[in-house]
C-alpha cells in the first residue's frame, strides 16, 4: 500500500512572508517556524511510512523545507510566473489571466497511490483542487489543514 504526503509549492514567494527578524524569536523565546514544520512532516508522515513528495514550479527552488534523500520533487506543467496572480509590474492579473497547474499532471507523477494526504499552499485553492482530483481518481484522500498555509497561523 503506497501512502504519500504531498506538500504543494514550498517556495520563497509563499514562505518568506511568515518569517520575522531573528530578534523576534529571541524576544518571544520561540523557535523559528520552519524547523517545526519539518519536524511535523517527519513525525506525522515520514516516520509513519509515507513517501514525501514536494510539488514545485519548474522555475522555483524549494524554500523552508529540508528534503531528505528519499523524498521526491515533482514539477508543475506551468511556471510560477504563469500561475501568479500578479504581473511583473505588481499589478493584479484578471481572473482569466491566471493559470492553474494541471492537477492530473501532478498526480500522474506520483505513480500508483493508495492513500494521499495533501498540505501546502493554498488550502482553499490549489490544495483543494489537487485533493478533489485525487479523490476523483479513486485515491483515499485527506487534506492536513495543520500543514497548509494555516500552519503559520497555528504556529503564531
């Protein structure tokens, strides 16, 4: 039985907004969020026999997550620039200009999967879309809301 934890789009553009200056963590006597996020992935999934897979845009690098040697990275069929809700000049794109990664393209890269748990960005949009596609493909599907962009609200 193949179990997968799929974390969508751990890229700098999505993750850096959750970081503060080091002095904040010292003053508040708290750990930085990314070691805790990595530990959650380890304890909830990797140590429970799940394959860990990170989905990235082909023009972006992983950020905030430390992949282990057996983890896998899959890529979307579109670039971050195509998927972004903003133009290069900072103006918002209209809804018809925004493209979404092809969910089936991502799922096909996983191979045969019996159970999948999805986390990452953004819980009400891309995570939901990929989860629905997995479910429609007959995969036992869950969303771990704690490990979506909501993680940072819970952390703080």
